[in-house]
């Protein structure tokens, strides 16, 4: 018996992952990110350093291990626990580095774009992958459909041509990089 996952199992897992991202709204080529504001959040799981000392759970509306039951442990911001000044989450909006990886720089935007199938047919060729990967902030471009494969666009189909992964300092920069990378890809479908 082999310890490696079967090809069918891996295809199923990848298809499930792709469907999950599609349902999150990431798959559209003309995607528009949703802007988040402080009003976008309906639960508070972090005790701010300026919060007054209160009985357990009174400073939050949810806890990390009990959810909205708010009966478990909570995270707190650095400065809240005066008895352990070096503990807690970094202050909101601060830049910080890892003691274990001091050369790593923090990034605030990571996005996976699923490449939609534009039309029904047979995938004959893919052009521009090297150029698409060379766009700044693009981490990888993966084409998961093989040349010769029958391709069916959503909603009738259930697969994507592949995906593009990008990381950057701002959501706007990542979005621009994804759009440019996707624009450079050409799929010949007949």
C-alpha cells in the first residue's frame, strides 16, 4: 500500500480548495475587494491596552476558544498586562519583526486569484506565464489545467485554469499586480 495520496484524491482536494476560494468571491477576473472598516467587525476578541481592568470576559464580546460564549481565554494588546510588559499582541498599526526571523518583513496583503475559464472548449495553449510570474509582488502563477483538457466555465463547470498568488504591503498594490499578471496570460481555447 502506497503512502502517497492518489491523483484522484489530490484532484478532489484541489477542486474543493478552488471551489472554496470561488465562494469567497476571489475567483472573478474583475474582482473588487471589499473595504473593511472598524464598523465591519461585530465581535471584539482582543483586550486593548487602554481597557480598564475588568472581571474575566467583560472587556471582550468573544473569546478565542469559546467564541461568542466569551467564557474562555482572550488575547490582549501589549501594555494591558502591567505585570508582564513584554507579552501581548503588538499594538494596532505597529510594525514589528520576528525575533526568530529578523530578516523577514511584515506584509499586510496576500491574495490568491483563481483564474476563471473564459469559454467552453479544449485548452490548446497557454502563453505569457513567464511574463506573468515576473510582475513585481507575484509569488507564483500555477496553471493546473493541462493542454488538451476540455474546459467548461462556471457555473456549468467546476474547475479553474489555475491560480496566481501575490503578496505586498497594501491591498491596492497586490490587486494591481494580480490584474497585470492575469492580463499577461493568454489561453488558447478552441
